[in-house]
C-alpha cells in the first residue's frame, strides 16, 4: 500500500472516529443538562455501546499498522505526523484492554454520574460511595493492562499532563506550599472584608438576564457558542464552531454563576480559536488539561475579578438587583468578589487557594 493509499484510509478512519465522538459528546452534554432522569438507564446502555464501537475503530489492527507506518513516513507532513503519533500511542494504550471491560467501565461512569446527582440532591454521600469505589477499582484494572514500567498513578498523570509525574508534581507543589501556605495564613488572620451582601436573595431569573448581557459583553457569540445549566459547570464541544458551556445558578450567591460563566467561556474560547484545519483530529483537543484550565482561570481571574471589567458591568448588575446592590459601591463589590478563603468546593475557590 502506498503512502497516499494509507493516508486515505487514515483520513476515512479519522472521519468515522470523529462522527462517533461527536455523538457521544452530544449525548454526554444532554445527560448533564436537559435529558430526563427517568431515561438515564436506557441512555447509559446505548452510550456505552457507542463508546464500544468507537473503541473497536480505534483499536482496529489494520489501522494500528497504518498508524505505525505513517508516523515514520517522510512523505507525511509534520502536523499529520504529530497527530498520527498521538493516535498510535492512544491505540497501544487501549488495544490491550478487553472491549467488554471498556464498555462496562463506560456504563459504570455514566451510572456513577446519575448516582452523584441523586446523592448531591439528598446530601447523602452513601448513595455515591459504592459507585466511586467501583470507578477507582475499575480504572486501576484498566490501567493495569498496559505494558508500562510506570506506576498506575504516573500513567494517569502523564495522560492528563504529558511529561509530568509524581516527582515533578511534588517538587512543584512543595515550592508553591512554601510561599502560599504562610501567605494564606496571613490573609486568614487579617481584617476580613464584608461579602455578606453577595449572599442575599438574588432571583435566578434575574441572574439569567444579567448573564445574557455578560455573555454579549465577552463576545460569546450564539452562532458558535451556547450556555445551559448543570449541577457542575463544564464546557464541551464537537468542533470549534460548536462550543457548549454551562453554569450553575445559586440564589444566595450571585458571584458563583458569574465567575463560573466567565471561567467556562475561557474554555470555550480556547476551543473556538483552535485552527479549523485540525477539526476532528486529536490535535483539536487542546495541548493538555493544564493548558485548558489555564485559559479558563485566565478569563475568570484576569477578566471576571478585575476592576476594569466591573466598571462597565457593575451598573448593569445593579440595574437587575437595585434592592440588593443599589447601595453597594463598586469598590466594595470589587473587594468582595476577590475575597480569599479556603473552600471545600473547587469551583468556589479563589486564585490564592486554587492557583
């Protein structure tokens, strides 16, 4: 088979994979936003089936051989070669896993999400606990199939942040703790800023109206982006012109939805600005989890918490909530949304305690 013929097979395979992945992404988005809870079991089973079909495509022996040949073929351009290298690595990491176990794990993860939603609504961890244990056990088992000399934890770290391992992270976090922990202690003991006014009753319908204005302000265009609601804010996408974000509205915490919205817009902008020539390719998925999160935190903290941002947007927020914020100055509001304090909830953490 010539290089041209192999590339044609590769491109055809890539299209099929991206079609399955798009379907799975949309099903996943619906699951976390608008899909009726009573239909969860039916959806979970079929979603797992689709994931299994994608698994079969990605671990097809013929395509693995083609990827192996193309990654070292001098006729392949640099960008395609890099994508092919990543697909080949992914295939080798996955082909060793029995398909039925992969499908079962996918179904377990979906069922675990359903249990988490129920447990959260009832404030009852015991509902979710057995699922969490099964997910951890199953994940360890799947990673154990790989022929790697790395620990399972280091394999997982490398998947999320290529090139990183426990030793590097320990050095990184130890350096952070050396400076941050004493600083956090000083901030905690300092005179506390009043933020009580952020926790009055802010009707959710009015919050939504303000959020529409805010999304327009940050040029989150409805032609390529869409915002919904979910229990935990997230961003998902099918390609750069179909980015879905969510937020969570809390009646007695007006800053929560605002900051999570700006945060998720950062994720969406990262995806939206990836070169269209990478559509449907592994290269369109972002360099790493850390890089993706850096863009969302950049928007949240260097837009959403800044004085210049609120000089324009605070009068609009006051217009929706004159009773709650009419007598609160811009300066006091700015200080309140920049309060630093430890939190068990990551999405509510500030830039000092969640750097």
